């Protein structure tokens, strides 16, 4: 293609323009309720700036793979997925007690700071968390509204909304399973796979592809191809995220180094170490994983354990295997060269990323 598929046909520019226009249209409504509500909108607007736009892009190229022709209505429908992603990020940061997102204070920390600045009554922490939950709920509501007012026909909306509803149920289920793993610990390979599939793989790639294809009315054969591509790539995408959460450069990821270790994330890395690390290292891992006050020395030691037991190499090899499986599924799209090329490049971008 010669151009990043995230930017082909001005995708990211048009997605941002749709989001900006939607938020601007709702500013007067919220101001009419009360000017005091505008920090909710401002915080969400700040989060919506930038981002990789993977989910709208996969929806768009799923649409193109099914034979769809670019239109403003389709772009708006695809862009609505960014509101759903914003909801997931905001709520995830509350559940994980993450202080930052994309190098800036997480939404709940922004409202905690607002409470402190104004010397308001009660707990700044609870106010921050409660406000962030409401911002996430607002984003979830607006995702629905933006899709349903996209200008698609009723038949197109019905097909797309069916996929969208399934995707949201799978996402919330996967989020709960992820939360559950953090408290019960001792994650296994099988349980890690389940979390990856429903928290990330389906939501990030497979279902957006299906949603885009559903707008056209794709046949079951194409949907299967998109599933074979999307699920394998989605697993690789999340595994890359897990590696970045432990070994990523904080100046690039926007998160503190080793943040997943402080949060006690139960990932495939930890599942592998639970089985393959030596007894002493398993004990050290168990005693320190999930401590929010981990020192840089302890983080380095935990990283060394995950390297020495083979967990890092195992996950890297899994990413390579999943990427190969994903790309092989695209052989069936020979009759759609542009979408095939875009999806090929997206797969590489999703798995070779550093943030």
C-alpha cells in the first residue's frame, strides 16, 4: 500500500474529526445541565486525543474486505468504537489503581487532584474513582449514540448493533475474569488464554472486523476468515501488551516501568513462571508480585526471574506463532488486495509495537 493502514484514506484524521464534532455537539447539553459537569466532558475529550485507533481501523478494513465503499456514515460508525475503548481504559485504570494513562494522569487521578485543589469535603480518592466511573459510563453511552446516529440504514445498524452488543458482553466478561485472576492468583496457562481471548483478542480485533463486515452483510465464510485472522492476532496483540507492561520503556509506553508487576497482573508470563521457575524464584515472585510499593531493584529482580525461567522467550515465540497463523488466514482474501494488504500491515504494527 505504501502508507500506514491506520492513515490510509485519512482514517485517523477523520476519526478524530468525528470524535471532536460529537463532543462539541454535547458540550452545550452538559453546560445546560450545569457548568459543573464540564470537567467530565473535558477529561474524556483529553483522553480521546491521539491513540492508535486500532479498533476503528479494523472495523473499517473489515468493511472494505466485505466489499464496502468508503463513506462518511461508515467512518462515523467505526469511530464510535473509540468511545467504547475510552470506557474500557477509564474503568480499567480504576480497577488496576493505575496512576497514569498515555503519560498523563489517569482520569480518576485528575478528579482526585480536582478535589484536593478545591479542598472539598470527604475522600479525594473516592471522589476521583466515582467521577471516573461516571466518565466511563458517559463514554459507553456515547458509543451507542454515535453508532446509532451514524446515518447507516436501519438494516445496516441492526446487523452492526448485533455484533456490537456481543462484543460489549464479551468485553465486560473478560474484564471481570481479569479482575478475578488478580485476587485468586496462581494463574494457569489455560486461564490466561481465556482472559486474553475475551478481554482483548475478540474486543480489539475480531469483533471490530465483524462489525465492519456486518455493515455490508458479509457471508459466513468471510466472517470465519476474519475470525481466524482476528483471534490469532488479538492474542498476539495482548501478549505484546503483557511484555510491555513488564519490560516496556516508560518514556514510550506512558506507564511506569514494571507497572504490571506492581499491579500484580496475572498474565501468560506469570503463568509460565508459576510452572517453570525454580522454587526460590517462585517464592520471590509470590511474595513481591502485586506490591504497589515495589522498588526499582525489586522490579529488576522480578524481570530477571521472568527472563531466566524462559517466560519472556516463551511469550515472544507465542507472538511469532500467532502472527504467522493470523497472516496465513489472509490468503483467502486474494480477491480483495487492498484490504488484505492493510490487514497484513496492521498485524505487523500490532505485534511489533513498543507502546
